[in-house]
C-alpha cells in the first residue's frame, strides 16, 4: 500500500525539549517537503529536499532542522529555538508537479 | 514576495446551494495553480490543477475552477454542494521558475448544512 506515513499522530512535549517528527514514503519520490499549518495561515514551507543528502530552507526554517539520509525518510526536528512550535505539521512528497501529503502530526508544546 | 489570497475564511451554505471560493495570487509570470481539499480527519488531497490550455478545469467530485490571467485569479466553483463537501479548501500557486515550490493561501473552511 503506497503512501506517506507520519508518526505519531499526536505529540506532546514540554517547553525546551527538542522533538523529532517522522515522515516516511514508499512512493519512490525524490522530492520531499515539510509544512506547518496554522489556522487562517494555510501551509507554510519549513524545509524541502529535492534529492537524498540535500535539503534547503523554506520560508520559516528558523528553529527547525532536517536530514535526508535515505530517499524514503525526511525527519523534522523541532528545536527549543522554535518560539511557537505548537502546530499541525504536514509532510509531502512530489512527482512531476503534484505533491502528495501525509496525514500530519499535531504537536503540542506544554 | 509571492502571495496567495483566499478572501473567504469561513463559508456556510445549505445543501444544493452553489459555491464559489475566491483565490488571487500576486505573481506576474507563468504559474501552475492548484486547489487542495482537507476533509475532517483526512489527508490533504488534490482537487484539481491548472498548468496550461483550457482555463476552465474540471476536478473530482463535481468541482471546477477557472483561471483568469488578467485578474490573477483561480476561483473554485461547484453548482450544487452536498453535506459531504464540508472541508477546508486551499488554493496553491507554483511559479514556473520556482522549482516546484508551492505557496498556499490561508484556506477557506466550508460548512454545508444538511
């Protein structure tokens, strides 16, 4: 069953802790993306990766980090430097001009 | 900077009413245009897209959108909505020279009353 998986669905962390969100795809797509979704602001691009071992900052990269060691995986770390980390995080991968999205992870920082 | 505006943040309609959701973008060059839908508890999924050709594009579930270049608009329409269309709708734009980056609008939350 092909697709994009994100785990966990809900994540709670204490302020000041780093947390890593998982994103895996078995679609054999080269490009992967991380977005943050906040009410009324749509989706904003955090980081993207066009190919393994390469990634670029998006519009709101501050306080986040990523790695792309494998084609299938693009984990996102939300660091303690991110001032407002509570949000819904969406991962996507792309073929051609179309992006496909995962189910998302809702992160709440207490 | 590139921006995408969806002026209707919340829309409430009764079943069988007609729907039009506005989307305007600020980029002046050639663009690819998308509408995505997020049903409650489900993945964001593609509703329809425009790359070139006929500016009136048909999508899934009876939706269509019209690209009007002179107005920088890509409004989404459906002649008769159903309760199952209750969802959040996002317009997205990809300038042709932007490496497949998408810029999203703020979203429109549609509620259809049965």
